[in-house]
């Protein structure tokens, strides 16, 4: 919920101030946070509580972790495919032709 630069406790206190009836503009001005940031936090809080449709914070975390793991697996696959291609290439033996006994 929100950008990582603000601690979760701070975001929670901002949302509590809004719940007490303070306006977004006054909280933003007093705490030196942009209005849009507070609106985003409030929207995400409503989603997390099931009052509004959208991806919850937990779902966003899972999605982010999944995308990261997929990228890692794709990189590993490319490396493995390249290794197979290298092993398939014919290489002439060093030193010409030599008979084995």
C-alpha cells in the first residue's frame, strides 16, 4: 500500500486522520505529502478491506514475486538453450586426424 519510501505505520496514521474527518488537503499540507499519494493510499485501503474492486496489497505482492520468478526462469532457460546449441556445434579435433587404439 503506497510507495516503499513511507513506512506502513505512517500510512496507517494518515488513513486514521482521514477516518477522523480531516480532509485530504489539510493532512497533505500538514504532513508534507502529496494529495495524490494520500488518495492512492485511501483507494488501496478500500480495496484491501473489500469495499472497492481491485488487487489487494497481498495480491500485488504475489504478482510481483511471480513476475520476478518468471523472469529468472526465462533467463535460466535461455542459458540452457544456448548451452545445448554450443554442444550441438561440430568441433574439429585438435591436431588433425588421429587414430585411437
